C-alpha cells in the first residue's frame, strides 16, 4: 500500500479558511481526510504541505509513527514551528483516518476503545472589543448576560467568552471592574449550574493577568484561559498557584517538549492542545500521556473546521483526561453541504455520542468546497490607547 498524492483544499468559512488535507492511496477509494487550518497563514501551511510531500509519496500510509518521525526530523529543521507542525498535523490526522478505514473502525477504537459515553460541547460568546467595554459599559455587561442566557436556551451547559478588555502592560482599576461587571452579568443570567469560562487570549501582561484572575475568582469559573503570554511559564505558574480557578493554556504550543516545560512548572490545570497545530494525533497522544502523569485535564482548542472537530471528538472518546469539546456555535449555514459527520449531537443538552463510522467519520464534498475559495482573512489588529501595538 502506497501514498500516491497529498492535496489541500481551501474552503473560506466566514473569518477563516479551512484547509482540508486529502491523502490519496493506491487502493481504490481509500483516502484520508485531515485538517490544517491556520488563520492568516493559509498559504504558508499549504506551501509547507507541498514541501513535506516528497518525503511521503510512495510510502506506506500504515506506518504512521515512522512517517511522523520523517516529517518531524527530516529536512533538517524540526517540525516545531507552527506552520510546519500544522502541516504535519493535517497529514497525520488523514493517516489515522486511513488507518481507521483500513480496520473498519472509528479512530477511538484504534486506541483502546471509548472511555466515555458522551462528550459535552461548549460554545463561544465572543467579546473582547476595547471600545465596547468602555463606551457603553452597562449595556456591554448586559449584552454578555443576554448572550449567556441565549447559549443556555440553545442547550449549552458551558460557554466561553472574552469578558476581559485588552490592557496595556500596567493599568489601574478600570479594566478589572469592567471584567467583573461582565462576568457578574453572565453568572446572574445563568446561575451556578452552568459552567462559565473566560478567555484572555493571552493579551494581559502577567501583572494584569494576575489581577484579572484574582478579581474573577469569586465567580467560580470553570476555567480561566491564557491570562498571559504562553511563553511566560513562570507567570502562568504563579497565577495558577495564586487562585483556586483552574488556569487553561496550550493552544499555541506545538510540540511535546513545550508541554513538558509547561507541566513541569504547573502552569495550568487544563491543557488546550490543538490537534491541528501540535502535530496531529501522534504527538497529541504523547502530550496526553504526559498530562495524565500530572493529572492535568484536556480541553482541546477547536475553533476550526469540521475535520478538526471530528478529530477532537475521536480524541475525547479515547482520552480519560478529556473534559469538554470546543464547538463553533454559529457556523457557516452551508456547513452540512461541505461535510457529513459520523457523530450526532443531542441539541437539547449539546452532548455528542460517539462516531460510528470508520476513521474520523467525515465525508467532504469537494464540489461544495470549491464554491468557497480562499479569501484573505481580515487583519485583526489591536493598538493600545497610546498607539503602541497590543495582542489580538
Ligand atoms: Mg483561547
């Protein structure tokens, strides 16, 4: 059995371009689907996949670990840069899809069978716009409350929001009070049975991240995400130690050694590895084993497309430490035309039962994908009040 071709199909879906990766074999009808979506870097990733192709064409797709080692270690540079680790992930997911199809079982069955009956989904309420926090603060907090209520009415038992304004490296009470007002409005709207998460998008400095974490501690968040840059390991650890709220991070880490460093300092309680950026299932399973040693939970980052979601769910049904799956609530209206999924969602409580189809269980309609060609993403730019560059 041989790999004969690796193709990328780019599908523009609202704010991002989904990059589907198709690995073709010499066996009639046997193909694998992966995803390598990386916002604002679409051409870089499709180019990186082109660069990896000469390593893989003619190789046996069943030798997944062997091929992963080739993709990671050959070509001199290791695969840890996000463009390449995303390209590797897209191909790796497709190879596991092929493995499932060869054996006629869903991917989670390849790794020892399912470890739970269902997976809970959460949605994202958005937010995080500087002007909205300060121009109409009362209305803005109220809006968070309304969005929270709407998510619960849609069946979600958990949701995330960017209820923290962007801040300069050091600011006073104003942004902290603004964040408190928004989180308070959400808690008041949904009560204590619902899990609320707040994502800082790694915009605060460690000092501001600490202040937000302490101010929001009384609201008993399910988790508090990226309170400072992911490379500030000692600061993540300090914040995680200072509050009882579990700290979450990991979506921008791309390889096992980076997670080792994070876990060793206890920089988080929830590991948000991204299956499409951390080298796919092959590396993610190593990261999960390492997280397990530290009793750190898994909640993969997943704002991308349908193959990424299918991958997150296959992973979730096979990993004991997996707690919840991120989902895109208001996706493109033509999603079902592009993809058929193997799992089903109970809309009344937004839980997912396992995929029954082989591999990732997804079927991509290539003609429908071609109706939505690449479009340049809108630049997301944040500047502080004084004009200096901030993080988005
Ligand atoms: Mg995040």
